[in-house]
C-alpha cells in the first residue's frame, strides 16, 4: 500500500488494514536488494550491492490508529543503521475528518518513499528536490495535519516544524487530491519554508487506462531554482511483466543558481522493466542516464523487492 495516502484517503490508509487485527498490532514490511553498475571513473564504485528494509507496526483501537515505521539500511560502503521513518497517530474525528500527528511521509509530490510503492528503482528529480529540503531522514515531515474528505476532493492542511528546521520558524502545508474520473489522480500541493528554496508549489497528475499509465510531476520553488519536472509512462504487458520510461529535468534560476549545484545534473532519462516473480517478490532492471550539460553518467541496476 502506498503510504502517501495520508492526503488521499486516511480511512483506507490506516483503518482498512486493521479490520481483522483488533487485538494485536499488524506487522508488515519489505527488503530491497539492489545492484548498481556505473561508468564511474573509480573502479571501486563500478559494481556495488546495497540492501535496505523496513518493518511497519500498525494498530487501531477505536477511532485511533497508531503507526511506527522503522527503516533498516546497509549502504554499499558498509555502513548500517536504523531510523524512524514514521511515528504517528491518525484519529478519526468523524467519518470524513481525520486528525494526524507525529512524523509522517511528505504528502506533497507524486512519488512515494518506499521501494514497493515507487514507480522506478531510482527516485524522480522532483522527489529528490523535495527530499533535499526536508531535514528529517527521507522525505518526511513532523507536525500535525487535518485531512477532510469532501467527496469531490480530499483536502489536507498541516502545521509543521520548519522542514529545514530553521530556528523559530514553522512550515504550513496545503494539499488537495481529487480523482474526478476513473483512473485519473490529480494533486495540488504547497508548503512554506523560511530558508533553502523557500516556498514550494507542486502539481502532479497520473492517468491509467487499459494497462497504460502516464504521469507528470511539476515543482516550482520560490528561490534558487526555476522549476523541476518529471514526465513518465508505463505499460502492463500482462503475465506479470511491465515497463516504464521517465524523463526528468531542472531549469536554472534567473539569479544564476544552477541545477548542478543541487542534483549534479540538469536532466536524466530512465528506462525500467519489471517482473512480478511471486506474490511477494518483484524483480526489476533499470538503466538511467544523467546529463549535467557537459558529461553523461550511466547506471545499470537490478533490484529485488521482497515484501511481508
């Protein structure tokens, strides 16, 4: 399940999985194993394995659901550790209004944080831009939010710690999600911050029909960069095979600030193929080429995502 459903459907994200778990916490998670082969000039970086995982604990008692997600990681250099990704409660005040508090996934932007929910192995440029602004590990934020299902749309308003933890400052986020027709998902998000790229506006959409999906994600910050966007498309061939393509780009700011300073590239192209080998095992291959305006860097990777 995509955990960014905080803004899309709080009841589905937190209450539905617990219907048969009234007396004990539900435990789920995943292991994400990657192999990357790059054209890096350093031979030590040309072929590297990595692994990370997650264990999620969820329990609902009455109208309140508690969730704690723990990230586990081992990077290719050998460092290992654990972090709290989410630690929150979701309190259903009415059938259509939910109050949320704690540390939770950023509801702004199209791409999810966890490997089973991502469209590609590598993160999109818009996701990286948002993650670059959040001080907490991953693209996560801390505070309180109210989500209201208004029928035609779900509206989320959040009062947060400043997402870059600027002293004596706070951030405010506003997100509107709507699915006006079957297969079409629309989102408008806005978050304030005192430093970095300052306030950020994000607009994204996706449309799925007969095995095909197209989408875009467009981010406009107030400072440092002009804009960042991703466009992508995918197709489900049946028999558990799928493929996707993505193009991402960043526009330099008129002030002279450059995308290379943030991303070390100006654009990238990604090709991705996947096979659902078992109900709980996805196998994927991805080729990604980044362009900084002068040179290109290519990465070929394999990924295995096992869920429980």
